[in-house]
C-alpha cells in the first residue's frame, strides 16, 4: 500500500497562492502543454531525419543548418511550453486574464522559414 505522504504533491510557492482553479481548466492547460511538447518532439524528429536521410541534398552545410535550426526550435518550444503552462496556471489561480503567448507566431515563422529554405534546396537540386 502506498503511504499517504507519498501521494501528497509537493507544492511550489506559486502553486499554493491564490485559489485552486476548476480542475477542468487545469487539465485543459495540461493538455495544451502536452500538445506543445509533442510539437517540439516532432520538430526535433524532423531535424534528425533531415540530417540522417537527406544524403543527396547539397550543400551539406545548409542541411546541417536546417537540422540545427529544427533542434533549436524544438528546445525553445519545449522550454516555452512549460513557461506557458506555469503562467496560465498562475493567472487562473488569481482570476486574471491568460498571458499572451509568443509561441504561435514563433512556431509559424520558424516553420515557414524552414519550409521555404527546404523548398529552395529541393528546387535547386
């Protein structure tokens, strides 16, 4: 049997402030975090696949740059997903509006730049 003390979730300072939000909103916030995490993993997988399997594309420096750019974007998305989750949770605890996130424009602009560069690379080949 699991001890009741093991089941207690350790609270960070901000988690004990304000009022606990409706669990449905907390779970929706968590699902959003997980969606951003999956997106980051997909972008990372794309960068790794590009580096490993785009052997016929030249110049290799551009391929390496696209792969590094994808990995960097994945790292930023992963970190920003936590930041977004935490600040949404804090806002809900204090009945404040949710903060505006830079993630959507960042992701859109980055994927656009990676796609255009890839298209140019494929066209030149």
